[in-house]
């Protein structure tokens, strides 16, 4: 299935055709040293999702995030040259989780965690938004997931 896109024709790639090594996505350079406060956040307003992600992005060990909904997408990554790799991994994660959900009658997928040797990807639905947080292995993904859940 192909779609027209302003920058050319896009081809849909099956998850089996995508091979991304999490080690290749590990950022190079310094990491911010700001810690996430963990304070209870106000209920979700459309602009709050991005604000919370920007706050999380400053946490030590958080490599970046991708935020996507039916209207727009945004990203904030330590290494922007990895944007395409992260986008492919995120899209493949969503598609594959949906296929598993249908095949095994699991219902809606709330979140998916992929752990590599040094990096983790947390994919989570927040309202109508797909949130992908990339982090180093030592980051407490459960805390991030709980914060994202508190937004809905």
C-alpha cells in the first residue's frame, strides 16, 4: 500500500522487513542532569501531553520522545540524526502490538515495553496520542508509565 506524501511516495513496510538495532540508536554525547519531580499532574488538556513529555525529556537517561496523533507528530531527541530509525521502530512497535492484539484477542493495547542491552522503548497510548519514550536501561519506565497514565 502506498500513499502520496509531499516529499514523495511512501511505501508501507511490514514489521518483519524492519530491523533496527537498539544499540545503534544509543545517543552520543552528554545527558541532561535534571530529575523528574514526580508531582501529581493536572488532568489532561491537549497541550499538557507535550508539556509533560518535554519535562520528562530533561530527565537523566531519557533519550527522547515521539508523539503522534491523527493530526500531527512531534519529536525531541538527543540525537536528531536518529529520527528516522526511532520513527520506524515506533511505527513497527505499534503495528506489531495491534497485530498481536487482534491475533490473540487481547483488546486494546495500553503500553508496550521493548528492552535492549542498554536502551528501552516505552510505547503508550495517552488519550488519542501515541507516545514513544526512548530511555537508557537504568531509567524507571514504570514511573514514566504511571505519570503518562495519570494524564488520562
